[in-house]
C-alpha cells in the first residue's frame, strides 16, 4: 500500500462532475484553496455531463426570439409549477429553488456561460410538450437549447477554468481517491477520508478498478458533496421505486456509467444529512440497448419527433396525450400499468430520417465536433444520421421490414411471445392513416404533428411531413422495442439557496453543502415530480455556482 496521506484546504469538493467543477472554480476564483476528490481517473473529469446532449433550459433567449417564440418568466414559471406538482411539506425549499432557477434561466444564465466561450445551436428544441391544460405538465413553447459541442462543450469552460486554477495552486485534483467517510468535529463537517485506488487508465465511462493501494484524510472548513445520483445502481433504483408508478421494471438498461451508484449519498446521510423526495426519479421509456456499449447495460435514449405510432406490449396504442416527446413519466406510468416493462414504436424510413436523434455526445459527432457541414447533412441526407442508421443496422431492438405482417411477426419473435395481433395493429394504423389526408382531424396525435410543424424549427429538422405509415413510398417499415432507461434522481439532500445541507432536526449542518443530482439539482428536488428537460445540466450549473460562492464567502 502507498500509505496514508493528509492534506488541508479551505474547501473540499467530492466529485469532479459538472456541479463539482462549477463549485470548485467559483471557490478558486474567490482566491480560496480547494481540493477536488474523485474516485475515477482524470480521463473521467466532467462526469455524466460529458456524455449528455448538452441541452439547456433558457427562457426568452435571443435564439427563441429569432425563431418567433414568445416566452417569459411568467410563462416558464407557470409551466414549471404545473409540471413539478409540488404537494409536500418538504417541498418548501425545492419550490424556492424552482423560482430562483427559472429567474436564472430567464436572466443571467446565457450571458454568464457566453462570457466563458459557451455557444448554442441556433434551432431551439421542444421537449416535454405536455398536452394537458395550460396549467398542466409541459413546455408551452420550445426551450431546449443545445450546446454547440454537446456535453463536452458545456464541460469545457469549467474544466479550462479548473486547470488554470490548478496551475496557480488554488485548486488540487485528487483522482482515484474514494471517499468512505465525512469527518465531523463538534457538529461541523470538516473533512473527508477514504481509500486511494490503484491507477487505472480505462476508457472514460468503463468500469474502473477498485483495488485499494493506500488511505487518505483531508481537512477543510467545509465540504461540498457533488457525487451524482443512483442511476447506475439498479438495486437502489428498485428500492426507491415509487408505488405510484407500479412495480419496478424487471429489465432496465443504464443511461449512466456503473460508478453512478449512490454510494456517497448513503455516506452523507449517515452524518445526519436530510434526504428528501427519494421516491422522485426520472427514467426514460425510449431506451435502446447500445450495440457498441461503453459501460455495463449501456443504453441510449431516442429523442423522438412526434410522428411515430406508439404501442404497448399488447399492441394497444398509447392514449392521448402520451405521444412521443410529450410526457416522460406519464408514459412510464402507463407502460408499467400494462403489466410489461417495454413498448414499441412503429414508423417509416421517412420518419426515422427526420425525427430520430439519439441522446449522448458520442451519438452526435456533428454537434459534438462543431461541424456545420456534418450538421447540415441531417436535413439533406437520404438516410437518417449515421449513428441512427448504425443502430437500425446493428441494434437488437430494431426491426426493418417491407410488409406489416412480416414486421409484426418479427416483433413477436423479438419479444418472445405472441401478444401482438396483426389485424389489431393494422386496424389502428389504417385508422390513423385515414386522418392524414385531411387538414382537420380528430386524431390527437395527428393534431400534435400539425401543431409541431407550425414551429419553423420542427418543420425544418425535427418533424416529418405527414404521411401514411403504410405508404410503401415512405418505407420500409420500422419497429423499435423500447426499454426503460435509468437516468436521474430527482430527490436529494435538502438545501437552502446557498446549497447548505439541512440535518434531520431541521437546522443547517455547519460545513456541509450539496449540489447537482445529490441535492436533487437544488433544494432536495427542484423539479418536483417531473422535469421540463434541459434542466439537469442547468441545475448543476446553478447549484454548483451558489455553493461555490457561498462556501468561499464563509471561509474565514
């Protein structure tokens, strides 16, 4: 073993993901000394944010205004509250965080990022569209701003600032240092201790060695927990699964690496930190198994446009307004109530070409690589984007056939049952297809398609021209088996607006802060029950910034 190392700083940040980097750079910029501790290697700096699509929730942005989108703080706040559904006593601080975060998104967020070199793709996406009344769930207007450079593009400004601070000596990275305990003296959190893990140059995202080669202890005036959530730990996901969503899925795939295991959340809770809303979580229903996986059970989420027909495992079409892109948790609730943990998209080549995007920086080489030439090909290529075509060719969840009878037979074979009845599927598709010929319809999904195409951004790159599913000129037919994909923890440690953590008795624990997913992205659950999307990275930015500035100010 390498022995025991001890060091001191003003503040210790546990976790080198986005929220941890933001907090650490704010502390260093204030002239204080900060240590960033992470159990993974240097190649994993940036954490889960690196793998993201880079979506950010902004309100009344120049990008929106250029596209004719009328947005405001009041409208965004109405949408947030209708989506969150705050209804618990412990939602006091989450609601305060929501109000502060929407003000941030409508105010200085974009300019703050832009001053660091961050840039935004000009077409604003429309995620979580809802479909209920004006006060219900969903974004009333497009607000999903994609970072030019996707996940790496949002990490880069803070990694650059952190490395500059490291050169000056204000910031020290401690990679391969696994925190096993928080130290508490006279009720104040004042350090961390744990194991030094063997160096491991494994590729980013892959499971790294847990061989212990030494021990360490670090002291500071405060500790910021920025350790992420539980999405890589399926046992913990199932243990916290809410009864309102039925029984937990028997089969799930992972949208995050294996080390996102919730371990640090348990360690922090043992110090007396108050963990709230642990039954609130965010998992996607459009998950597909990665044909070229990086981490165990690696899944990718389809970011769908509005046109694919959606069927449950028995062949029943999902009811309105549970269309692609409308209400993630509403869809999850419906699917789990069907008695099965999967569902199906049925679509055409014309739809997949224009409407399928895949979440993840590695699945979007054009946007990640900041290539305008490659990005423009999305609109001009005969086929879908290359990563989508690769899944269509190699992915185990994709079926491509010319005839509906062959498609349904292959769907049953893949599922290992005979739940899908050809005539039942055909009847529903033909009924929908009859609605396509008219501009005035009663099919709510077709109405939704027409509404989407009124927005120039969707009409240009995200919504196919309305057509019959069974039109052979738009084929071949495609079916996609959709799995539950674990992703985000919406609950977390209860914090005030300075990201200070409350204890079980209701008072702030001196010296302890929590940010990002560990804090439910702020307050212990800023999203309430549901997310408007583009709010996870933004929550890391906002909570990390608040914590870093507050901790630096508190240092004596």
